[in-house]
């Protein structure tokens, strides 16, 4: 069993627990043990764009220092830091890049963190779990499949932060394939749709829910018009804006017909036959279970 450092982030321990549970179980089925740092903290949520901002890099760098310590103590097998939440991935990756490319900020960060027992060297590699799967090889994923997702038409939704900016994103910004390749390995039929990289509205959901409702409607309707049965994402905020926010969509567009929205790792758990606790579909809204039972992929 390969041991890799795993940064879950805040949301995966609260409202996106189904993302966390399905990922840990799916990874184990592939021979990977995801090990959380004992003292991880919030990543800071978004990357600081101000050129003179140093303070907002401290939270990400502290997390990477924890991984560096884990590696030096033999708790994990590499200096890779596996992430899931698209926002966490983007924030951590970009701060690590800033640390390694801006010597002035690097020195300031190290000076501020003088009370730490160790000094962060910049050697940790921030990776999204999807990248780990790709490097492992899609054939290895196929080998773990017990219940192929035959007949299930899945729309892969990337959103913003998995692909942007260039050089940080996990795949080609204009023509990503990584989620499509995963679902094909799981036996599903992939539905390609133009809005798979369109922003879901992000934090506008707090004070401009009508704007988010409009964006969600455009994304979901295009997925449905393309023939999708279900939409899968890798971001807790996207999952919320496209899933539970469908109630708002129905208010604005009364003729809208719901479509289930799940995390990609939940479909992995389903295909791997890992059971209800790992799949955790009961937490999703709209509930995907009736559709999956209708497709013969989930028992009554």
C-alpha cells in the first residue's frame, strides 16, 4: 500500500463529507493509503492576486511544511500532497509556485514562520487526485472495476480552478480529457458539452443567488440537452451551486427538469463496488439513487 499525504481541506470534513469518504475508500481500492497531516489548517480558500501580499501565502505554506515533515519522518512515501477540492488545489499550487519563484516572498515567508521547528524548502509537489489516477494509469483503474457504469451517461464538469490559469491547471485548459478518461475507464458513456469549463457562479451564491441560478441553469440544461443522465464534479462549491441550488433554478425556470450532481469519486466507489458508506449518495441533492437503481447500477 502506497502512503501519500492527503490534504482534505475544510469543506470535505463538513458539508462535503461524501467527497472525502468516497475518495479515501476509492484510493484504498487502488492500493493507496491517504494520510492526513495531523496539524493541517485551512488553505485560505483563494489565491492572493496582490503582488505585495505575503500573509495569504502563510496558510498554504504551513500545510506544505506539514507534508515535508511527514515525509522526513517516514509517514508517507513521497513529498506529494494530494488534494481534492478544486479551490484548495488551486490555492496551494499557486502559493507553492510563488514560494519557489519569488525569492523575496520566500525569504519573508520563512522569516515570519521562524517559530516553526523546520523550514519549508519548497520541495513538496501539490497534486490533484485526478493527476495521481492518470499517472497510475487508466488500466489500473479498469482492473478495480466490479460494476462497470454501463449505460450511464455522465457529463464531466471541470469548472474554473482545475484548469486555470495555464501552468497550474491539471489538464489542457481548452480541451481537457482527464475526467473523461476516468469515466471511460469506469465503463460510463461520457457526454461532452461546451459549458463543462464555465464558472458555476462561485461565491455569488451567498448574495446573488439569482445570478447563480441563471448560470446553473445554462450549465445543467446543456448537459441534459447533450443526453447526460448525471453530472460529476470535483469542487464542493460547484457541487452546491449545481446540485442543491437546483431549487433556485426551478424558481427561475419552472420547466427545468432536475439532474443529479455527484463527485467523481462517488462514481468510482460505485464502480469499485465499495458499498453505501463509501458511495455516500444519501448526502447528494438531488438524490442520484433513483436514477442509478433505474440503470441497474445500484440495488434497491
